[in-house]
C-alpha cells in the first residue's frame, strides 16, 4: 500500500461546510425528493425520512468524515489501513460501485435540467404551455437522441471540472450559487402557496395518513432518500473528511449540513406539492414530476419567464457540483490504482458512465416498453443504487466504526470525547443503525 500523499486541507471551517453542502444539495433535494415523496403518499413518508436523516444519516455522516480524517486515505484504503489484511480492505468498493451507478442516471436528470435551462432562456419552454408541460416533457423525452446529448454535455462538464482540478473554483462559485437557488425555491414556494387549491398540497405534505406506516416499501424509499440526499454511503465524506483539520468540530459541521439539506428539500416540497394539487397534476407522476410542475409555477409567477432561466441554470449548477463530487470519488480509485492522470481518469470514467447511462436516458423514450422489476430502467437503476447499494455501504461503515475501530479511537476521531454525545453516537452506530438498515435491506431484497 502506498504512503498517504501530502494532503490538502480545507481553508476554513466554513469552506468545508460549503463544499459539503455543495455535494449534498442537488437534484436529490428538488427532483428526487419530489418524486419519491409523491410516490410514497406524502406526510408519513416525510416523517420517516426525517427520522432516518437524524438517527441513521447523521451518525453515519459523522462516521464517514471521521474515518477520512483519522486515516487520510482514499475511500477504499481507509478501511484497510485501520484493519489490514482482512476482508475490510475491500469493502470500500461498494461505495465506488454505488457512485458509478448513481452517476449513470443522475447525469441523465442533470441533462434534463440543462435542456430546460436552454428551453427557458430561448423561450421554447414558454411556448409549450398550451399543450401542458406533460406534453412538452413527453415530446423531449421521446425524441430518441436528445436526452443522450444533454446527458453527455453534463458529463463532459463534470469531467472538465474534475480533470482540470478546478474543483476549488467550483466550490467558491457554489457558495453563492446555492444560496441563490435556495432563495428562488423559497420564492416559488410562496407563489405556489397562493394558488387556489394549494391547501390540498400542504395537507399532502404535512397531514399524515398513519395507515401508510404499514407499507414496508415506504421505509425502503425513505432510507434510500435519506442516504441519497445527504450523499452518505458512497465514500464522498471519507474523502472530504481526509481534508479536515484535527481541530474542526466535525459533528457541528455535519449537523449543519444535514439541517441545511433537509430544510432545502422541505421548501422545495412546499413549492411543488401545492402547485401539483392546484394545477390538477398527479403527485405520483414519477421522475418527471418536478419537470412538469415547476414550469407551470413559473408561468404563474410574475416575472417567471425571467426567473425561469435563472432557476434552471442554478438547478443545473447544483447538479454539476454533486456530479463533480461523485465523479471525483469514482475516478480517484482509477487514479490511485492504475496510476492514471487526473484528466485521463476523469475522461475515461465519465465515458464509461455515459455508456452505462444510455439505457436510463432512453428509458422514457424508445426504451419505454422495457421494464426492470416493473419499473422503467431509470427508476430501477435509481432504486437499486439508492435503496440497496447506499444502505449496504452505510451498514459497512456503521459496523466498521462501531465495532472494528477501537472505541476510544472512534470517539476521539469524531471529535466527540467521552461525554454523552460520544456515547450516544457510538451506541447508535453499534446497534440501532445496523439493525435498522439490515432489516430494511433484507426486506427490500425479499428475504424477510
Ligand atoms: N446528495 C446529492 C443530491 O442530493 C447527490 C449526491 C452527491 C450523492 N454525492 C452523493 C448521492 C453521494 C449519494 C452519494 O443531489
């Protein structure tokens, strides 16, 4: 095993929090949160998701960050360096596989956002209003080559950023782009809430129908969304933790990111669901939900045709910063193992991901007839990666930090000391987190 390379560090605590928010905030907060919440009936799903963020996502995020900070190795080596010679040396690969799988469909949706940006800026998006945005979306998605072109463009951009090592510039840019996106989403929520009939959407999001608790699928989806939206389970935070200084108050940073990410999603929900109900849409429309609803809200918004291009530009930018973190993690392994240069690793890994993602890009067009386990290809890849691979990687991290790493090293690595917080954190990692994930995983695989 090679020696750890000379390691960079974050310039400041704020820099770390902002970069981490850049990775966490993305399509997951707007596009995925809306579609999965809509498919799972709203309020009860939201509650279970929030509980999972707090009890499973946050402790795991702290564990990943502290693994990175303690070992200062890449996401695969981090395990092996603390537990040499055994199976632990290979478990980090689960996260790498998840990164590749997620990026393969994430780039497709990022391409949709880019297409909408160009449509909004050029005006074609507004002319389509007559036929309704369902028709606009269907027309775009059915044009067989188009989604692939936009997907390829987004991957090209991500490869240029990762290959050029200009991540820092991207981080600096996202520190003002993300607040702008948050402000626009908040504005859209205000507009959506004033539409006649919007109250039903608020009720959908906040008035629980407890009978939904009996549906096992809800827990699988809520766990997947918690992992996806935080970006846990894929080793991004092991890499980010390795740039942390030993004095950073890691739990505080992690909690800030989790809170910011979750608030963002709820505000996006407050923009989308009231509008869905006010405009007579179907909350369970699937992955296209946000792309049908948001243009409608923009049309109802005074100045919406000006805000529209800005919104879709920012959404594309948010997607890009998340793609950068995923592509960086996936190609880091190629750099270290194969000795490839930054540029070469980023380009070739992006190309492979492009090829892998083509079926997802076509899954609502020419491949609409093909289904995997009853779902369109894109939905199925998303579910497999988010609901199985990410929780599995999380389970591994929980067991490793909870049981394999010496207790004191684990707690002090996280910066938690001997107090109650450290004890609660470690206990969560040891018992409830692995137990909950294992139960849900076994169930989703049909073994329970
Ligand atoms: N969290 C991002 C989003 O919500 C996506 C993302 C970035 C991600 N890094 C990740 C998802 C790591 C899973 C794992 O859009």
